[in-house]
C-alpha cells in the first residue's frame, strides 16, 4: 500500500495535468481548485510517508537495495532494449527532499493563484516541474534519473520565458542553456559509467557494487561532479542563477532555488561521489578552492545589489556553497550537514522568494532603495521576510543554524590544508551574511514610509498560510534537529562507508 | 513543595511562554493584557529563581555543581554532542536571580514607560524573549548551548534596540549592534569549532579540567600553519574570548553600546545591567579555569578590560546625553569586571580574589545600573529629551527619584556602605595582589573619574535652576509604575554589598583548576581608605564645578568653546567616524565592490566571450550553408579532387 502511495507521488501531478487538459482555460477557478487539491494531497502523502520512513528507521530495509536502506523499493522493467528499468525507492535523505519539494510545490501553487496569463498552462507546467523533481529524488535508475533531470530544465524555461518579468527571455535562456551544458557533461559520464562498469543495467545500486577503473574515474568524476554542480550554482557556473531567478515568476523562483538547485548537490552526493569514491577522494580537496567564491565572495556581492531577487540569489549561491563544503569535507558530519543544508535552505529560500513575490505584487518594484517603512503597512509579510532573513543568517532556533554549524564542525574534521582554510573563512563570513540581510530588511521594512505606499495591504489568508507553514517547518527542524539527523545519518552511512573504504584496494 | 528540577524548567518556561503568548496572541490587540501577563510571568520566574537560590545556598551541597536536566539536542561524533541542559552552581544561580529580578523590575517599569506606545504588546513579547535567551545562556552546560542562546540574546537585542523602527537612528543603531556582535561571534564560533575539535567535547566540565600538557605532542593543521594542539587551544581560548569581547563591548568593539541608546529606555536598562553586556564577562567567568591554563589569554583579558575601563570613563566625563553618560559608565564598569578576571594570574599561579570580585561586581552593578537607567528614563519622560541642557532643578520635584539616584550614584562611586564599594574594593585589591601595579593605578584613577562623572550628571540634572520650560512651570510628577521599581531597586543598590558579601566569600570560587592556586591573599587594610579618599576628592571637585555657589553651569554644558583635547574626548575620540569610514570605504566600497566587479566583468565577461566564440563558429558554418550553389559545387569538386590525390578514391 505504502509503495503504491509512494509511486503516486510523481504520478499524481501528471494525472492532474491530464485531467485539466479537458477543462477549457476559461474555467480558471476550477483548474486552480484542482491543482491546489492535488498539491495538498501529494503533500499529505509525502508527509505520511516521511513519518513511515522515520517510524521504520532501524528495521531492515529492502534487501534488493542493499547496501542502501531504501523503502518502497520498486523495480519494474521499462525500456528493455537499453536495459533501463523503472527503479524507485527512498531512504531518509530522499524522503526529506521529497517532503521539501512537496511543501515548496504546495506553497508555490498557493502563491501564484492570481498569476497573470494563461493559468491553465502555468499550473500544468508547475505540476510537470513537480513531477520531474519528485522523479529525480525517487529514481535509482540512471536513465530514469536523467530523464526526470532533463525534463525539469525545459519546464523551467517555458515558465520563465512565458510568465516571467524583466529580462525574462535572457534569464530563461541563460538558465536553460547553462543547465543543458551541465546535463551534457552528466550524460557523457553516464554512458561511460554504464560501459566501464560492465553492469547489466543502469541500476545505480548495481553499478555501485562494481569497481570502476581508476583512469576512467579520474576524468569522469570531475566532469560529472561539475555537471551536477552547475545546477547548484557552484563557482564558476553560478552566473545563471541571479538572472534566472530575477526573471522568473515567484513560484518558479521558489522551486528553482528551493528544490531544483538541491538536485545538483543531491546528484553530486548520490551519483558522483557514491559511484566514484576513489576519484572523489582525490578531486574534492581541490574543489574546495572554488568555494571561496561561493561562500566568501557571494555575500559581499549580495551587499552591493539593490534588487531583492538578486540579493536572494547571491545569498542562495553562498548557502549552496556551504552544501559543497560539507560534501567536500567527506566526513560523516560534513555529509550530514550538507544534506541538512539542502533541506533547510529549501524551506528558507522558498520563504524568501515567497515573501519577496508577495511584496513585489504590491509595490511593483524589487529595488530596495525605493522602498521603506513597509513593515507598518504589511506587518505580516514583513515579519515573514525578517524570519526568513534570520533563518538565512543562521539564527539558532531555525534550521539554518543547525545545518551551518553541522557543516562547520564536519568540515573542520577534514584535515586537508585547503579545506581548513576554506572552513575558517566560511565561519568568519557569517558576519557578511548578517550585513546584507539586515541591510535589506532595514531598507525595505524600516524607516519612513513613502507616500505612494500608503494604500498597501497586508497578506491575505492564503499568503499568511504559506508563510506560517514554511516558518513552522524552519522552526521545527531548528528546534528538534535530533530526529532529522538520525534519519539522515542512516542514509549517509552507506555513502560514507563507500568513500572511507575507497582507495584502499 | 516544588522540586528543584521543576523549578529549573519553570524559570526558563515563564519568559518563553510570555514571549509566545504575547507575540502571537495578545500583542496586537490588547497591549494592557500583554503587559500584565508579562509582569506576572516574570514575577513568577523571579519567585522560582529565588526559591531555587534559597534551596541551593541553604543546602550543604552549595558550592558544588549540579545539572538539573540535560537533553540531547543534536549529536555529532563520539562525545561531541550538543546538549541543552541546566547547570546549577553558585555563579549560575546568582545570575538567575539577577536576570529574573531585573527583568521583573523592568517589566513593571515598562507598564508606565510604554503606556502610550501602540506596539507595547510586541515590546513585552520581545522583552521576555530577551530574558529567556539570557537565562538559557546562564544555565548553559556546554559551549554549543551557550552559543545558541548567545545568538538569541544578540537577535533580541537587535529587535529591541530597533523597536521604534520608523526612527532611522534606531534602525541603524540596532543594525550596528547586531553586526558588530555578530562579527565577534564569528570568531567565537570559530573558537568553538576549533576547541571542540581538539578536545572532542563541548562540555564546560571537560574544558575546565583540561591540562595543556596532554596536547603538546599532537599537531593540528590550521591551513597556513601547523601548530601543537596546546597552542591551538590557546588560540581557541582567545577566539572564544573575542565573542565576549564584542558582546561586552570592550574597546575597540565598544561603539555599538552607546549607540544602542536609541532603543526604549527599559531596553537600555536591561541590556546594561543583566542581559546582554554581562554575557561576555559571564563567559570568561564560566570558562575561567580554561582561560587560566591558556598562557596569555588572561593577560589579554586584563589589558582589554583595563583599557576599556579608563577609556570609557574619560569619555563619560564630557558627555551631555544622560543615557550616553550611563552607557560609557557601563563600559567602564564592564572593564572593571573583565580586568578583575584577567588580573587573577600571578606568574604561574592563580589567585581567586579577582574571580570572586568580578562576579560580585556583576551582582551589585546590575542593581544600581538598572536603577540608574530607569531613573534616566523617567527623567527623559518628564523633559522629553536626553540632554542635560534641558534638565537641572529636577530634585525638588521628584523627591523619591532624587533619593534613589543618590543611593545608586553613591553605590557606583564605591562609597561605603553602598553596594558598589564592596565589589569594587575587591577588584582593586585583586589588581594589587596580582602585582599588576599599572592596572591597579588605572583602576584607582578610574574610580575617581567614575565618582566625578556620576556626580556631574547628578548635580547637573537635579540641582541648580531648572532649564526646561515644563519643569519651571511645575509639570513634573512621578509616575507610580515607573517609580516603584526604582524605589525597589534602591534597596539592593544600598544593601546588596554588605548583605551578599559573606555568600560570595563563602561560595564563589571558580571550581577545580589544573594549575596551582593561591586561595586567599592578605587583605591590604589601607586600600579602602585610599579608594574612598579618591572618590571623596572627586566628589568635591564635581560639587565645586557643578553645584557649588560659584559653579558655572552654562560653561559646563558648552562643548563648542573648548580646547582640542576636550573636543576629541567629547566626540568619543572620533571612533564612530572611523568605524563608518572603514565600513564604507573598505568593506562596501572596497571588498564588496571588487567582488561584484569580479563577478560582473570577469565571470560575465568570460561568459560573453564564450557566447561570442560560439556565435563566430556558427557564422563560419553558416557561410557554408547559405544555399549558394556554386559554393556547393566548388567544394564538391575540390573535395573529390583531394580525395583522389590524397585518399583512396579509385579514379
């Protein structure tokens, strides 16, 4: 039963789209209702399944998926001519990422209920995007994984180009082409993986049991790692994200920064590092050098920007840099911190972009120098933004602090010189993060209120609900991080096992 | 009877519940209910803390440590587990009482002070968050918990200082306070990460019983250098102290504290006496045995404290804003506390006098400083400005306030039998016994300055002819809700010195240490006479200058027609301006601009070049595909010929 529910996570959004095809676009209200209901149902399913995974933790998982502790494991033949199968399953990490996605999709649908343009197509695209992201976080077959991974960038392009604002054509193209560039690197290495491993299928678990030749790993790992890192905006491939986010409509920004950018980091961990641990051990200590830009310079760039979405984009770049710091440390704590940061940053940036979108809908500008005193007119949205900011600067009580401190402690366990330097710099740069967040909040929310904003209204019930739910998630992880770390530790253990035993034979 | 564990939970829960209830439910609608709820809950928290203190100090168990509860927050690796617990020892129990008492008083006072503010509900919520964070910090059992609440203290102070967010000055002051302390905290966090890595534990009990000898043989790679772990611990101790350095606003990170005056006065009162700034001193006191084994850490602490003490006292002598005078006096008093901790080290041994004196001074200082700020608030409420220009002659109208001010000022000046005398005397004694004669001289000098500037404030505000129209016309009254806490606080300001001294001398020792210690040194009998003598001389000078029949008050309040040195001091040695210059030019105009330029020109430039390159490649191919028939034919012929002569085409 649970396995059927699990598979329905990605099928339901697709079915919703198909159902809505029959309804004419003029019945926008009915379409909206269907989409909200579908997103809510998926959210409920995912929450229930996360609870199931948590409750089951410690009990033996599906033996077919060993060494990974996967639940709801499904293995059905699919494209038999390529030996590609439909293989899905989830352990703690996948399940939490799915939960994150479900929350963000639900929030994204709710915030864009009165988007301008053809709503039927917009919501269909959101659901397709959701399908692809769910698919990425569920699939354990490399072909299936890659199909979902690709589908996502295309939906993103259509939504930015058709429903975006500002330089939407440029932003959308920049985003999609850069992501496609990353995908091409991934695709090349995926073929290599399949042939070099000599596996009989594209099953990730099966490939992980083979030993890949070292000379292959040495070129394939950096290619694949950077390919995934493109979508997590690792320097020097971060340039798509500020332009892409600023051009995208609110829901797309939320999804892009909240869940899509995590797909890259997830791929780095689940595919690149898991399958090629020997090369990872050699390459990753050098990858750390790239993080100096993400973690240390990113916040400084955010200080100089005036556009809310650019500020948030650079803040995402710096927070995602921390994920890579945790990954590159290759210690259990570092990996757990990286996974925590994926989830925490998803909620945090979702909240950020949601409030920014709501404020933008009212002020029609995202330039913080033109705003001021908005807190008086929109206390609820203002408080939501400030809370997102506090979570972003790593205030204890919110999930950001847990994730960041775990990463710092974990990264410090790694004894390599470069990692130490970058870790120290990363710890010291928490001040810079505080600077841009407070500067933004102060300029926008505090101070005297300009005349033109006298008539602004606070959030409506729907918007308040989104803010409350996202804040509650941030607080829940931040106040009781024990259960989530336990869940993540179980999923990270096999990956770490593989990395720590690498290079010994 | 309620057992101690429940009491422990209650102490923390009452302020937390107040925050949640007021913040979510009462805040917006009924400010009055929020105020009453806050006062009741904080009163109950104080009652719980008082009961706990009574249980603790009256039991035979007293100077030992106990952990009332301890929950795993997040496990890391091995023994490296972050816990949320409640540590009970003389120091934390004393702080619990002080924090809950001060917060109770400030809440009562705020009923009067915030009566006309429409956001009073939010104010009471944040005030309780503030005391909750401080209480959590005080009872911390480990560094991680300390850091969690340390940051919460920081953020609640940010929210409270910027409470009137429509005032640009308040907003920028709050930002400055948060960012400066955050800057210090980043080093604190680095220190925690470093020390916990070396030691493998966050617990204070482990850190305080370390011995550096165990770590001399192992080495640690810090990126640019590889040093023995023992030295890494010394570095870590200094980094941890940096957190306290910023939080306690020691020179040169002091500038946020005087600017934090922009917040509502009850906030200043609670920041200066109990919640925020003493956290730094508390951190050093809590980890004292750890700092004591780390060679130079205590010496650094002593000099930082001593310098701040003199520096701030000198500035306080020239200021006109009464809250600013009090703020600089807090800085100076924090300097006393800090240097007393540092002065404990005598060569390779440690004398605990300074530690006892410092904690004692935290205790007495809280009462008289809180009271002084509340008084300042009530004066400001009457005349509508912070400036001494507009005061004068208030003593006749506000008799009770006048008396309470006198008590607090005598206490801070160190005149017996008021509370400050006992603690300050012990601090100066600690410097003398530690053979730090320069610091000892500075401390005596500063104690004279303290008396001088406090009486300057006192005479200029309460004596002489009224300089404010409202006061002249008699529109001055004492608000009951505001005067009650002032009157209550006068009692401990007067009596907490001699009443609590036996308790401090009996119970307050910094715990087991791994280095030889001199438990008690001889008391220098002549010292109190010298200190009091200096204070009396300073008092007389202040009287001659500002209150005697031949004083020139107009001249005293004129800062324009002055010598160069006076102007430099009046402008606080231009530190604010230097700070802004550094931030604007170096951080915003320098690093940030370069970073953005690097991104916008170098990275985007490379991207543009790549795009251009791809386009050019496309152009080349496009030329070949233009549908121009002779070109196709030509290439066909050339190709066939080339194939014929260089390839294997059989023609």
